[in-house]
């Protein structure tokens, strides 16, 4: 009886440790942590590949690309820093469009 209780106790401890390690590993890889949105300057630094001071549809990616036509208020086919500044901000908890 004592042997079965000891084995059950050890099994519960091992399962608990494994679950704990898995949860800690998920937090360490950064996938489950919220990131801050990049600034407009950072967006242009990373996406403006031809360095012309504006972003074309071909240069952008992610959620910005999904709303390109709404943000391009002057309909010139490019996003300026001003247009991005003036763009409506998505509400918290709003689902992202499917790709």
C-alpha cells in the first residue's frame, strides 16, 4: 500500500513539474507576450525599402496592408507618414482579419 502511494505521489509531482516547465517555456519564447506597436518611424525604417519616404502596397505587410485603401486617403497608391498618423486605430480586442 505504501509503495503504491509513493509511486502515485511521485507521478503527480513529475506531471506537475512537466506542466510547470511547459508554461514557463511558452512565456520565455515571446510568442504569448504582447508587443508594443512599432512607431511610424520604425515602420518606415523597416518597410520603406526604396527610401522614398512613402510606402507602396508592395512594400508593406501585415495589418497595415489589409487596411491600405482606407488609410490612403488621397488615393495616390502610397501611404505617407501623415496618412498613417491620421488612420483610425484598431480597438483593443478587435479580431484581426484572416489572411
